[in-house]
C-alpha cells in the first residue's frame, strides 16, 4: 500500500530527475513507476525495517527520528558508492 | 532577405526569466545552457528586433538542445511570438500568439549529443504579426505534457530563419 499521495510521488520523481548522476535510459513515466513501487515497498515493509533497529533505539526513537536515521544511512551508502 | 537565410539567433545567456517557473542557467562542459524541467513547465523569453531584411514569408525556428541525462524518450518544445509594436502594445500584460509546437523528437542515444528540431511558423497571426523592424519576444517552453524523456532538457541555441 502506498503512503505518499500522487502529488508527493510526482514531487519525489521530479526532484530525482533534477539530479545529475549520469545517463538515464528510462522515461519520466518509468521513473515515476519506480518511485511509486519504492513507496509501496517501504510501506509494506515498515515493520521489517523497524525490527532491524536494535533496542533500545527501536523503542526509544520516534518514527521521524528513525526515518531520518535511514535517510542518513542511504545518503552515506550513496557517497561511499560515489567515492569508490 | 531570401528564403532560407538566418534572421536572428539567441544564446542561453540572453534570456529573460519569467517571475515563476523560469528555466535555469547551467553549463555543460563550459557550454552555457538553459535547463528545462521535465515535470513542471519552465519558460524562457528572448527579445529581439525583426531585421529589416525580413521578407514577410514566415519563419522557421530551430531549437538546438541536448538531454541532460536521458538516453531514451522524447523532448519537445513550444514557441510563441509576442509583437511589441510601435504605439500599440501595452507591455503591462502578455500578448503572445498561440504557441507553435516543435514536435517531440527522440533524444540521441548519448546524453550531451546536440539535437536540432524546428517548427515552421506562418506569417501573420501565428507570429503575432511581427513585422520588419518590430521588437518582439520569443517564448520557449518545454512540452512537458507530451514529451517523455526524464531529466532536464538543455537549450543550447535558437535560430530564426526566414522560411
């Protein structure tokens, strides 16, 4: 099930397409499809992701704090790939 | 001026931005470009004076562009003229003629390769009746509703040629 509404997904797709990480061989509608699927995946697997966080962080951090933590991990992974 | 001769050319840095949703200045390997978003329709204006040598047979507008990152899909544009005629046009509001579509074309298979597409615009209403010696604005927008390529379209140059 999706969490973001259509406008938020479109915004995410638009912002992603304004980045320049090299050539993109898919169309803008296919980018939006990918964004939609990732949103659905994250929503469907939110419990799995939450359970991956060990205690006491899992129980003591707010949902927003844990989302921000995930965002930082993903950002560092991107930087590491770019550096490597 | 004979049919087929160039009348005027515009470079990215000579553009005027609208108050909202303006194309943005960028560079590609030191080439100045104007970036046009793929989702929100961004706009750029160029101002000029139609040369005295114009023979009133209509114009063809050539758009030189690149895909910023896309290697598939299409990019299209629309062009509109606004005459700013002597003792007539009130510039406090826009008065562009109906936009003319530069049909969306498949992007080159390598991002950064230049593509040139064009639209022929007949003399008269479609040119907002711009005539010899008139100042005018040319508006260019990406045809985001009909093209399919992801990422920015990068405008490199515009040529107006007598048809």
